[in-house]
């Protein structure tokens, strides 16, 4: 399999994993958040902020998944700008999740986000030369 096809498939896999995470976040996660609100685990002063953070994080998770799908074609063409964007997304998920685990403790969803980020990031870094010295002009 040539490198271009590999990166298209990688992006599609990561996009699908992020969409699956979004689905869990919106369904099971929202139910969990509502239970914590219902049972008073969230102080009334923080209720609006808590809800807003949840809605915003859901939207951003969905948008980052969709953006990876948009990048897939350009990653397949070994375009440098797509590489940079995908690297930053992979870094965001991996470093963000690892940082959150250091700060708040290890949780299953954080492990999943770290793995998804690393799944995208590691191959992009490993084969970075193809994006900077490939046949296509940048």
C-alpha cells in the first residue's frame, strides 16, 4: 500500500473513532452529566457553566472528527498543510488527554482519547519526511 492510501485510511479510521467517541459523549455521557446535576453533585453556581462546557465539548468533538475526514484526501496527496493540521489535532488529543490524566487521574475516556491522538500522531511523525520531500509541490 502506498503512503498516500495509508494516510487516507488512517484519517478515516481516526475520524470514525472520534465519531464513535462523540456518540458515546452525547448519549451515555449526557445521561451521566444529567444524573450528576439531578443528584446535586454540581453546585448551583456552576450549573450553567457545567452544561455549557458539556455542549461545547460535544460540538468540538464532532467538528474535529469531521475535520479529520476533510483532511483525509489532502493527507493522501501528502500535502504539508494537511500534515500540520493532523499533527496538531493528534497532539491536542494525546497531550490533552495525558495532561488531564496527570491532573485529574486516569479515566477510561481519557485513555481512549490519548490512544486516538497517538494513533494519528505517531504515523504522521514517523513518515513526516514524505510530506516535506514528497513528489507533489507544496
